[in-house]
C-alpha cells in the first residue's frame, strides 16, 4: 500500500513540475516574440537612419565630428 502512495505522490510531483515547465516555456516564447519585434524595430530604425545619412552626406561628417569630440 505504501508503494502505491509513493507512486501517486511522485506522479503528482511530476505533473506539477511539468505544468511549471510548460508555463516557463510559454513565458519564454512570449519574451522571444517581444524580442523579435524589438529587433525588427531596431533594424528598421537603422535602415531609415542609413538612408537619411546616404541622402545627406553632411550628416555623416557631423556625426563623426561629434563622436570624435572635435
């Protein structure tokens, strides 16, 4: 009888661990999706700035001067 109780307790523990693991996976997936969206926004911002810089070469010189402390 005790072996049956031990087995049932272990099943409950494993089911709880499985539910916890599933919740963690869902949280990680949500964070992954949020990060992917953030990366897309960053890439878009970089592209816009590069296009602005290409259309205005003087911007590149100003940025270089400011970055070097001139």
